[in-house]
């Protein structure tokens, strides 16, 4: 099965439309393919997905984790807020003999019954939903008692966390009450969100990326391909001095964090059993 189900409605349609449009900009599948290709399989290994398990991938993009989960023999529902990413995932998996369904869904209001899944996963995905409490509630609601969750998120102190700090002065203001995406990479924050409902385990790891020759190459790739970076640049497009400042800041970050011809991206792997 390899279909896209109908889109869901949300409680904040204008905000959700902006969020979905941001991730449709550039070429996020290229980011997943060229920068983080192994993270999805790492998450599938961490949570121990087994054949015939029913698995939900939240904010799946074009299937970085959903595809290796389905290849394990699981029955996978891959969800995302952005129709363009779902279509890219569907095209990527067209013709493969996998039990994989693509469905539009909001991580803050999942269109599934309680205890519908054995496992729920998200690979640097649900962390970008702006309001963390409803995401945590939905994540645990849709997994049966004794089922499992698995998350990968960028850490606040790691390279991607630093990239968002560099971009913050140039990016549009977040909606009132929104929380930083990289807080999902903080063990303390995740314990506060999930600790009463999930028996949790954590591992911090590093992803070695050799994709970029220097800081300018890193900047230019993200400037062209990564939705949040594109949005930051669009907001200052009429101010050449601000553009130059952001250009310099991102290139400096890429150069400063390089060692042995690579950049190391720190992430937190969260796994747990739903109580």
C-alpha cells in the first residue's frame, strides 16, 4: 500500500499553512539525502521496530525513517503537515513492495484513535511543531500501553542548535507561546514533557557530515535547500546589509565548527515504553 490520504484540518489553519509552506521551500529531500541519510535507520534500530508492528512516523518528510521501518516488515503510516513532502515520499517509494501509507497530519492534532500504534517515531521532525505540550500528548495518546516511542532531535548546544541561534535575529518572530525546536534535544525538557507517561532512555550521538568543503558551501546549501533558512533570508531580502551579515554568520559557523574536513552534528536519541 502506497497512498496519500486526505489532509486533516487543524485548530490554527493560518499558522499551519505557513509552517507547511516553509518546509515546502527549497529541497528538504536533498537535505535528508545528502546531510542526514543514515539518521532514519539509526532511529529504527534504536526503537527496535519488528515485522508486522504498526508504526506511525510523525513529521516524516519524504520517509527518512518511514522507509527503513517499512523495510523491516512493519506496517507504517508516514505523516507530515507538508503535502509536497508527502508527494516526494510517495514518489520515492512508488512500486516498492512495502506496507506504507502517506497521510497529511498535524503533530499537534493527530487524526488517529487512542492506542492505534505499537510504535511512534520521528526523526528531526515533530521537534519543529511550535507547541510542545500537545505534541507530547498526541505522541503518547496514539501508542498503546507497552508500546514504544523513538525520537531523534538536534541538541540546543550542538551545531544545528547554534545554526538556529545565528539565524534567530533575522528570522520572523515565532507565534506567541511557541517553544524552541531544539528543546526536544534536551533530556531535561523531554523528561518534563513525557516522563510521567513514558519510561525514557536517552543517548547523545554525533553525526559526521563531509558534504561541505567549507563554511560558505554549508551556508549556500542551506540557503538554497532548507526551509527555515530560506524564510530567514526572504524576510531580509530588501536589506543587503542584513543579508551580508547573515551570510557571514552562517559561513563563520560552518568554518568554526569544522574539524578533520567534517562537521559533527549532535543529536539526542530518545526511546521509551509507554506506561
